[in-house]
């Protein structure tokens, strides 16, 4: 015989006088003049159950002993709630179950924290994650995650894509992030690497004629955790042969529409706008701009071509730029907030932060005395400066100015609460990224995305000319409300071009064959043109669930310090295990 005949979220007025058996946790218990009401909860919902002492005093006495999170089984009769006591917030809010039998399956001790309120101590939540998973927030989030992954698989199957699993134990190759290494017992002194992504495998699948591949893949990167990044991550990995960028865009826009419809019943636009990397940086100071509010960066260096203000003069003389943004209505900014913004600018390599407050018809700032009347007039016109405005400046190298003002733009938007519609969804494609960037500390060129990204066809001559900083990539990122939720590119599929890019990255032919020989060899045998994208499932989940903490959307996440507080890992292992792996630890200093 089954434990239950239905779930706690199933009963309605149509079930009146039926006699179900329910199982679940005691969500709460209330004693109203001897009559005991219990909210019984399972993963499907809540049903109110009632114990009447006048009907069965022994049963009521046992019910008096129930505590939160006790696991019980009850049988009873479905009845209507008394008029005026209905609960419209519950699907079962019109009925209750009058209990005729009670079986206590397991008692619960007092919980280390309440499940129905926000717990600020995240370490405590993660140490008892199996309890935290019972909370309404985590129950909801896991249900949304299930719907998300179901929508992905259904949609991709309908588009003719085949789900293929790729290895987690792979080879250590330089692709950007630091890798986790796994020692081999069978081959002493040799190591596997946990896959950062299935990048090379999916390109080999294209060489293998799979044509349309996807996978909800587990990936591992030995990086410092952040609020929106963990060392373990899940991504939707997609690759297709004979696809161009526009084909990828159409595919993913359709997928995103399906995801939001099936998880939150929200309709999103059928096509997303597109910005080039250069335009995104120029206007918003970010390659993942939040376009839900304005306050764009404005170029003003032409206004100050003859300036005597030392900060602006130095920037211009060294080939830099000057930009400004108008935080309208923020002249009331406090000294503490100005200092906060200044420190933010310095953390991103600015020397300081120049500003002007417009109050009582006066421009208040120590820098105004260096401006000519013509410069002030031109600045006022370009920035639409009005009473109550706060003008913030950046003057330095282009990249520094964009980065600094972009960060300040976001912080000012928080202080001014410029995003007023919590339901607004601004999707955006960012395209034409630089292919390469020069790594000053290492003294060499590095790939902006990864070394398999294809240069734009019209920029291929620049590769031969050595103008590496001018080459654009066939790369694209998908941004939602200022969060990068996906990135991809059209890939290199020719051996000669791939070897040439490796050479620019400082990987000599012998090393190329050692690290990437499998891929270069595959390109010799008719690998088709192909491209793809990876969507961050965890980041997308954050946005779907309305949380800023990525750990809120993962069942068993690591802490902000990269620890598993439930299993207490990483942990030491026995000397025997290390000996089998031919590993000897150096003494702790």
C-alpha cells in the first residue's frame, strides 16, 4: 500500500467528502481553543489539516506533540473551510482535511534556523543545505531550474539538435581560466584536467559530422568565486555546422523566448537589438551594458582641445580621451558618496574623479576655474546641464575612461534607483569584439575570447600586417539587464589559420602539436565551417529567480570561499592515497 493517495497540493472543493491519505512535513501548528490546525507541506503544496478533540481526544493529544518539520502521515475527510477562513494564497485554500488517523513517521529536532524567513548567515545555510532546500525560496528556484532545463531540451530537439555528452576528464590546454588538475594513478606524474568547457570536443563533433550538437554541460574553473561565479558551473553548450552568426542569433532568441514562457509565463521580444563592442564601450562603458536606463557616456575631448586644465591636458597629449556623464538630479550627492565614487574610480586605475555640482544656478567644483566661458557653454549644451545635475568626468586612456565611467554609471544608477521596473527585460547582442589583446604583465598577445575564435574576414589582412590590436572577432555575447548570460563565436576550421593564430599567441609549432595536435589534425580532413555559443545556466537562473546570489539557484553550491560546507571539502586525504598517486606534499610553512 502506498504512503499517500495524493499530494498536499492536489485537493480542491471537487474532492469534498473524499478520504485521502497525505504525507509531508509539519509546516506550522496552531491551537485554537483545543482545535488543532496543522499546515501539512510536501514538495507540491500545503493542505490544512484539523484535529477535533471532541471527536477523538487521543488523536488531538498526539497532535499537540507535533513540532515544525516532523514528518507525518494522516488520513481524513475533505471538508470546506468555515466561511471567512479561506486562504486565497493557497491552491488548497478552500478546503481542509479533518483527520481521522495520524502516524508520526519521523520526529524533527529544533532547526538551526527558520525555513520561512531570510537567513543572513549563508555559511549556516550551506552547512545545513538539506534543510535550506526545504525553504520556499529554494523549492521555487529548483522548480524553475527544472522547467528551464526541460524547455532547453524540448526546444533544441525540435530544432534538430542532438544532445551529446563529452568528457569531464580532459587534457590541460591554455584556454584562459586556471584549470583543476587530477593526478593519474595509472600514469604516475601525469594529470588530467577537469574540462573548463567542452570547446574542443564540440569542434571535433563538427569534424565528426554531428552538425547540430548541444549539451547541458558541467564545467570547472579554478578561479576565485564571486556572487555570480563559482568554481563549478553549468552551461548550455551549442555548436552547429554551416551556421553563421545570424543563424545563431535566431536560434538562441527562439530558445530564450521558450525559456521565459515556460518558466515564468513571460513573453519576450522575438528579436534582440545589437551593439558593436566599440559602441557599447563608448556609450555605456561596458561590454555588457545595462540599457534599462540612460545616463550614457558622452565624448567631450573636442571641447577641451585648448584646455589648460592639467588632468585633461595630460590625457589629450598622451592620445587619451575625455568623457563625461550627467547624473541628472544628483547634485545633492553627499561627501561620503563622492568619496565612494572616487575610490571606485581608483580601483579601476583612474587617478581620481573630477565632478561638477550644479546648485542654485552655480557650477560648484574646484576644476571649473580652469574652464573658459566657451568651454562651459559647449559642455552645457552637449550634456544638457540643468539645475540639480551632477557631472562626472574621466580623462585617461580610452579603455580606462570607459571602464571607470561604466562602473560609476552603474553605482550612480543604484544610488538614484533608476531601474524602477523590476520586471523589465532588456536583451542585447554585443558583437565585433577585439580578437586579441596585449597582456602587459606577460608581454604577449592573448585571445579575448579563446584561441579558436575566427577573425572577421575583412580583417584577415591585418593579421598578415601584424596589426593585431585592430582585428575584430566573429564573436558575440548575449546580455540581459547588464549581465552576460552567454557568449560564442564562429570558429576557425582551417588548419593553416588556426596555426597562425596559435603562433601570434606565442604557441610554437612543436607546442601546438603537443597541446592541440588532435584539433589541427582534424582540420586536415574536411572540417566544415561552424560556430556556437554557451549560455550560463546558473546566471540565467539568477535573473529568472530575481536573486543576485548564484548560490541561491544551485542545489549544492560551494561557498564564497570555494568550500563545500556540508561535506567539509576540500579535505586532507590519507597518506596511502597520495602514495598511490606518486604525490608527496611539501611541509606547510
